[in-house]
């Protein structure tokens, strides 16, 4: 039993299987009784309207039948009920019921009964308004400072404010920039309507501004067509940064008028001019609220939450918290039987309760704790054990615990060593006689039964016959699937590696992911060819071991075991140029040459991998590859410029398409005006101009599409050249795996290249960051500015300058690192270059 529990004064269940929301509850003297006692009006989404006059009852007793004054079923769902002075010629209170397409005003009257069943109440309809738009909510008040009566403002779901002057419709206005409807309230002091837009802004609109604004026939006419009135503008706007659940305006004679806004995580109190009085951050999810004042001197706020707790605040101070038996969606305060401050709450399924604040005494008494002797030696041993565990966890620096490979699911990928006898390639763009494919086999074995979702990814232009799989795996059973990989695009891929992701759930419901990587064979993208003696691009890889026969390294490409193939091999890329690999007979060097720099990447990478594997099988642990030649930066910059030029062309095509589209629509409007004219007039070659513009748009769209395909190919070549440059830098400076990973993250941050975020601006920001941090040489380097917003640059001069500067810093012994502890790094320089011994590299 909770000590702070709402004391039940009266309660009942409204209806059966009905739904309610915050607008379905109203507390007021709807029958205009002389004693001034309030009644509870409840409307439901099923169309039932009920009026209650509660009386106190003992706990456990049911509601008395005479407490229900009236129950009527209306033909439409009830969105909101309000009580006010809605009938002209009288100041009596009437009931306003808002339906989806109708607003009805009723008079509730009671007559004395002649028998024991009590008084009889009737509901008389005074007038109604049929709405042209679907209603969302409404508010009321003395709009325009009118005395003795209330006007009604209804907000539609498409953003129109419809104002009714009692029995007649006044006008309608659309809110500017509207997307979704929000809560609506009226401030009588400033004569303005306050709402919260989809931009999460509190907006205030003066009634006079609404009255003199342009007529709203449609939302498009309100925003675009010129009218005789003024354009609708907000009196003030305040960004609260979250969606609002409800808005209330409190205006008492002895209190400062305030606007209360209940957000999803905060509670705002504003002045009537939009300035913030205070903000209360809520540590729970609110469901409803109500500012009220019993004495007229202080304002308290009731806030209900989804934990079935009702909080009472005075400004930002929590005065009371009470437990409710349900989650309230609407809360009101009323006067019943001369008792002020009765709290009325309603939940979404119809639990209606009248309660008051109080306490229930707790009969539980905590027992005395048993006294026991403390074993300090045992506590010290446990403390030492825990300290060792903490120390070990800090040393490993792993937040996520590593799982065993075969803990729940084991994924094994096997790539066939031979190509498919019958190619499985489909829709390939490669212009070759035969496009090879290779079979990939995935074997999975799990300990528990479950559904496995498998996703296979390869780097384009490589493609798969199937890349998505969903299967049911039995406990301690294995399952195998097969698919084929092939070259689809007409350009060499930037990488032959692929990955397999298997997502599943443990028996406890925890999601898990198993990942496995595989590498496709080189024969998938190239064939053997005769070696070429001439080439424009050449690279030389040095080793510390005697040269290995190329037939031994590449047995799958050595068609003839003659003397020439021992030291020279040719590779013809299916969508590229010819690459020649030469092995020196006297020195420990290998030369790779081709007419294109980017085509050298796959063969160079494959050479280093096969050399490492060859000497690993011979238990040679000190094998190393090095690179001593100059890094081909100029050729690399040409590839960057070509890719950037295509991106600029894409921007030009987009601008031209936009201009031609505007011209096309203007010609269409002119032609439509001519066709609608009753008196026939000559077209003045508008039809010819329309056809010519249409052809220009089609030609520009085809050119833009072709340019986009060229951008994709250029980006793939750029990634190949970038990986080649990173590999040469790592061999030249003998970088560790972590340092190579930093360079790859710097130069290859994107998997896809788009106009909004391209390779050039992203890499420029990454390189500038390295130059400012771990590769900084002096305080001047910290002046390098990195824009907070990445956009396409005017040219690539700045990027090429920064890449050259990074190359120079690495040549002088700089090292990329993420930690500050780099004192043990060795200084490596090119032959003939001086080493700055005073250089300090910090990160």
C-alpha cells in the first residue's frame, strides 16, 4: 500500500469497450444550476454522451443510478466537448460537441421529478454547423474582446482555422507552413490563438490578423495566390524543440497571465508575449496536464504520466505526488457538493474517477536487522579480487565483451578454387566474350533453433546471383547455401573482398550478429595474357628474400611453363587494361606495369598477399615488402580531377534541367490559357516551342544519366588508386596495421559517392584534421580551418595541397596515431632527405 495514494471519492466505468482521449472530458455547471455545482460531461469515440453528478460513496460500492443524469448516443464519434456561452441572446452555459464533420450546440435542462427516481434531464439541440473539412480540435473564448458570449474556433486536420460567431460562420484561414495539427488554445488578454506547429514551434496568431488576412479557399490559394487582404503572419514564435501534448492559458485577475505548454519531456511556462518564464525537465513520460487555481492567488499544475502517478507542481517545485489506479488521458478540477478541488481523471478505456489528495497510514514495520560479526579478512580478499577484475578490464579497453566464435552460431564461407563451368552471370555490362563466375558456399551451424537472416555484400561492380536469404535453422544442425559471384559493371572493382552478415536472436530474445569475410579469386576479373614490354605506369616492390618464380606464385595464370613465364606474367582485366608482372632474375624486386595507375591495384595487392602466404608456409617470419620509389601523386591527382570534373558536370546538368523544367511549365500554362479561352487565338508557335523544350529535357536527362554512370566508374577507379597509394605509403614507411587503418578511414570514408556528400570535401576535412592533430609541426598548423558544413568545393587545389603536405610530413618521420604515446616511433626518411630531429609529433 502506497502512502501517497489518491483517495477515491467517486468512480465508475464509462460504457463498455469505448475509447476516450483528452478532449472527451469536461467539468462545468452545464445545466446552469443555481448552487453552482459542476457536472462531469464525457463523450466517447463511439458517439455516447454522458453527464454525471457524482456523490460520495464508500470504497467498494458501485455508482448510484441517480448519479448518471443523461446518456445519449449521437450518430457520429465525439472528438471534444466544451461548455460556454455559445447561444446569442443569453448568457447561459451551453454544451458544444465537436464531431468529425459537424459542430453541435446543445442546451441541457432538468425538470423536477414527481417520483422517487429523481429529476429528469433533457438534451435540446440549439443549432449545428456542417463542416467542409475534417475537424481535429477546437477552442472558444470572447474573440475580438466581445462581451457576454463565446465564439468557437475549430482547427481542421489540414491546417485551417474555422471561426464561428455562434449561429453563423465567420471566416476560415490556413496556417502557413502547416503539416500536422497540434494543440490549440485562446488567450483572452492578448486576443490571440496559440498552437504548436510541426516544426516544434509555439506560434501565436492575433485574432485581428486572422480577420483581415486573405480568404482561404484552399491551402494552395492561401500560400500562393495574391489576394486583397494581408498575408497571415505569426505574432510571435518560440522553438521548444519537441512536440507538444497540450496547451493551456491561465488568466486570473490576481495572477500574471501565462501560457503553459506540456511537451514530451519538458514542461514550459511562457509569458503571453512568448518569453519563457521557466522550464521544468520531466524525468517521466507525461500523458496530460491541467494548470488550475483554487484560491486565485497561486497557480498549481497537475501532470499525469504513464506510470499512473499524478504530480502537483507550483511553478517548478513538486508539492505532491499521488498514485492513481490508471493512466490518465484527461484531468480536470471541479466543485461537487461545495467541495472545491476535486480531481477528475479519465483514462483511455473509460475509468472515470473523482479523488482528492491524502495519505494512507502504512501498517508495515521494518524488522530489526540481525547483528552479525564482520569478517574483515573475507572482505579484503573479495576486494582484492574485484580490483584485479577492474584492472584487467581497464587494460583490455574493450567495452563490448567478446563472444566465442561458436557460442550461438558459426558461419563458414568457402569460395570455390575453380570457376563455374557454366557461367551464372546475368545482365552483365562487360564487353567480353565470356564472363566468368565463381561459386560461394556458406555453411551455418547453430546451437539453438531459430530464424537466420543472411545478407551478403560485395563491392560493385561485382554482383551476386542472390544476396538475401532467410532460413530456419534447427538445433545443432548445419545448413549450406550456394550462390555465384561475377563482374557486372564495365570497370574493374576496387576490392575483391566480401562480407557475410547473419542476424538472429538468442532464446532470451537478444539480437545477435555473426560476421564472416571472404575474398574472391583474381581470375574472376582478369585472364592471362601475353606480357607487355611497354607501359606508362610502373611500380617496383622490394623484398628481403630471394625472388620467387611467378609460376609458383600464380599457378592459375601460368598457361605454359616456359622460361619466359617464370619471370613475366600478363594479366588482362576484363573491364580494364593489360597489367604485366615482372620478377627480377638477379635482385629481390618485382615490377608491376600498366597504362593505367588504378589498374595496378588488384595485381599489386594480390602479389603482396601471395608472397606473404608463400613465405608463411615456409615458416619464414622476417619476410617484408618495401617500396622505395616515389609515390605517383601526379597521376593520382589526375584521377581526382577527372572524378571532380564529372561531379561539376552533374551540378550543371541539374541546373539546366531545372531551368528547362521551369520553361516547360510556363509554356504549358500559356497553352492551357489559350485552350481555355472562348475566343480562339493563334498559338504563336507555342506548340513548337513546347516540343523543342521537351526534347531538350529528354536529351539533358539522358546526358545526366550517362554522366551519373561515368561518376560511378570514376569513383571506383578513384578508390582503386587510393588503395594503391595507401599500400605504397605503408610499404614505404613500414606502417603498422592500426596506422594503415587510420589512413584508410581518412581516404576512404564513403562507400557511395553522392552530390550532397562527395569524396573530395570529406577527404579534405579528414586530411586537415590529421594535419592539425597527429601530424602537426607547429602552431601554424592549428590555423587550418575545417568547415562545419561539408559542401562541394570550387576546385581540388586545396585538397591536393593538403595531400601533398601529408605526404611530406610522413616523409619527415610523422606518424598517424590516435593516442598521444608515440615517443617510441622511429623516424624514417627518404634517401637524400634531411630529418628534422627537433620535430615533435603529438596527437
